[in-house]
């Protein structure tokens, strides 16, 4: 396993990416690439009380936020990951077992792999994932900078703030 799941029961939100980047695999922390906007987005949207760094990833569950990936045995850019490394059934089982209040995919590609079809950015549900609210987010990766918009990230944060 490249990066362990940082999840527990009772979470408000689990973020799911495709796979750890090379930088994340090397550093042993989620979203550790130098151009990745994940950590600044969490702070800018109010999901975290301060700007966390990748080495702080283990602190997120105490804030009700978990982290996982679809591919746990491979790392790199999406085009580097063999299709056989993706395990959407493992994610489905994880979500069914832990029952978070919300699931958010940190890329359209992750959502497509997990849900079996392309979904636009924004809110959706899926019967295989217990019909919990699912957010499909534009990738915060520096490689996706040209197509990035923060609006769905802010919409997700608003949704999370309204959960009990």
C-alpha cells in the first residue's frame, strides 16, 4: 500500500483521489506535490481552521475528514497507473462500512472510475455508494491548472458546514 487510508467511522467527509502522486509516495503524505492546491483549498474553503501541510494529513480525521485513493498499490500521474491498480469495489466497501456523511472525489477521473461513468463537477449520488451525497471536484493537481475552478470546492464546503 502506497499511502494508508486515513479514515474512521463517523466522518463528515472522505476525499478520494485516483492514486498517490510520485511526490506523495516519496514523502509518505497525501497531496504532497509542490503545485497541488489541495491543502490551500481546504483552508480557503473553511474546511480546515488553518493552512495544513501534507505532513499534517494524519490530523484530518480529528476534523471529521478522511483520505483515501482508488489505487493503493501504484503511484504517479493518472496515465501512469495501470487499470488493474484501481479498486472501486474496495472504495464501495469502505464507504458502506464507514458510512461517512459525504464522499468527494478529487478529480473527474476518480469519479468516473469509481462510479462507472463520467460525471460533471458538482453534487451527485450513486446507489452503490449508499446514496450518500457525492461531490465530483476538479483536480487540485498542478497538472490540471488549466481547467481548474474552485467553485465546486466552495460548494462542497458549504454543504459540509450545514451537516449536523
